[in-house]
């Protein structure tokens, strides 16, 4: 059941990137936010991997 939380957060992040890239067309203006979100996802994934395995 825990794996679904990680998949949902990753899916939400990918949806946000596609939304900014194709619908709003302002991903370049949000590169700083993209970096912050990417680092959050990376750190979260590392911690999550240590907890699971």
C-alpha cells in the first residue's frame, strides 16, 4: 500500500511538468520551481527507498 503513495506523488509531478510545458507554455519561467520540485522528489525517493528496502 505504501508504494501507491510514491507512485501518486511521482505522477502528480509529471502531470505538473506536462501542464506547464504544453498547456500554460511557461515552463521556462518556472525553471526555479522545477529545480526545487525535482530535488524534493529525488530526496523523497531516496528516503523512501531506505524505508522500503
